[in-house]
C-alpha cells in the first residue's frame, strides 16, 4: 500500500510485487485551487484530511484486499508542502502501527522516476530527466536506489514556468496541458531565449524565458496589439523543449547510459515527448523510457514502485518518521 499527499493530489495505491498496479486512487483538488491561480497550502491540507480515509477505502476495495494482505506501506515524506505531506505520513504511520506493517519512507522525486518500473525493467546505470511543477533536474542512477543530481534548474521549474505563462494567456491552473495543446496549433514565431543552452553544465534556467514572455505580452498590451496566443504558446514551448532536449542529449555524452527515463508532470507534454524521442532515436546505445501519461502527474502507484526499491535496500522508518518539505536525495542515502 502506498500514499502520496505532497501537493494537491491525495492518492492511495495497492501495488503487487512493486510492478503491478491493483488500484491507484487519485483525488485531485484542482477545482479548489483554480481560482487562486496556484496551490494554497492550507486549502491543500484540509482537502487531504477530508480525502485520505476515502482514498484508503477505495483503493483497498478496488484491489479487493484487506489489511492482512498488505506487506508494507510506502509513503512520500518529502519534498513538498509540509502540511500536505503530514497528512499522508500520519495516515501511513497510523495504519503501519495499528496493523504492525513495515513503513517505507519515499522521496517524491524518486517516485516520479521509478514510475518507469511499470513500463520496463530499469538497467543501471540510468539517467532520468525529471520535469515537474517544482523540479527540473537530470538524475543519474548508478545502481538501483541510488540517485545523484547532475544538473538542475537554477530558478523556476519547467512546470512552474508553464503555469505562470499560462496565467498570462488566461488559462486556469495547472496550465501545462492547455499550453501544450495550444502550442500544437501555433508556430514558433517569437524569438524567446534558450537560457544556458550553450553553457558547459547540465543546469537549466527558465526565469529569463518567463520574463521575455511577459515583456512581449505586456508590450503588445500597451500598444493594443493582439498577439496570436497559439503562436505565443508554441514559441514558449519550443524554447523549453529545445533546452531540455539539448542538455539531456549532452548529458548522455558524459554519461552514456542505456536508458533515459522521462518523468514528472511535464513529461506528459506532447512536444517534449516527441522531440526527445526524435533526439534519442539518433543515439543507438540509448533507449527512451517514457512514464505513461496517466502516471506522470502525482499518484501513489509511483510511490509504491519506489517503496519496493527502497525496501530492497533495507530503507525502513519507524513511527517517528516526519515530513521533510525540502528533502534531498542525499538524505535518503544517509538512512541506509
Ligand atoms: P514536484 O513533483 O516537483 O514536487 P508537483 O508534484 O506539483 O511538483 P507534478 O504533479 O509532478 O508537480 O506536475 C505538475 C506540473 O506539470 C504542473 O506544473 C502542470 O502544469 C505540469 N504539466 C502537466 N501536464 C503538462 C503538459 N502536457 N505540458 C506541460 N506541463 C504539464
Ligand atoms: Mg500536482
Ligand atoms: Fe510531483
């Protein structure tokens, strides 16, 4: 059984042998956060409290299991919103304690990456491009359960940039899917910056792109010029995708792994999926593993997959497990 409550999705899943999804119940709060243009932490916590028991019951019912069938409980304990994380952590600890079931602490980003286990067996070493609402990073995994960030965003995450730009285009939070759809209808007509593309590192930056986008739209507003929104979306998306694909293919030159995993909420982006596919097609030695669309966003199934891996590495927690809003991968290693 696994729990995810780090942001605005309450989710409980039942996973068999770390790779078969028996149930994966996701209660999203999007409608409650829409009018604020982003996730309001207090609102998120309250929703998690209301939803968590219902999710547990639904997940167990759909999977047709009782507590006797549960061998372990995996839970996201960071990174994320502290009040949101605490609901999942507390629920998981309570069930683990009450039924005497081992508890596995899981890093949310490890969950995003290891959702790929539902697609295929991972061959290590492997590289992951994680693009989500709060993270944009290249993660090297030398062996199972070992994570090292080799490049990351210096400012905004890709998903965050999508949401901010979407707001200017008049799209409700989370704007990613809609901007993606608009981009498919437009053309790359505006010359937006590809930050750090030529720099000799694997880091990213999206705040300059966001500013360039805002300047362009503000300027057009001032002179009462109507810009084509689809073209704006397409130009923004092509700048994001160019940098992500460019840095990732360059990372593969330094770290020639046989599998590249594309993970995180933004991994559902059609433009990114096809551009990366095309680029990786040209590298004979590397295969692209895309997390399925429905497992890209936050869900507990991915936490179950990561929990299985952590359990194999003997990473368990007691009832003193606490939420860690700024959890990093290193901490996970320290606990071995
Ligand atoms: P993190 O995982 O970093 O803690 P998070 O859990 O909030 O952050 P996810 O749920 O993994 O993030 O992803 C949500 C983000 O993905 C949102 O910013 C959303 O706009 C973006 N997103 C979802 N679908 C798409 C898409 N098709 N194109 C671009 N962005 C997308
Ligand atoms: Mg989310
Ligand atoms: Fe996430």
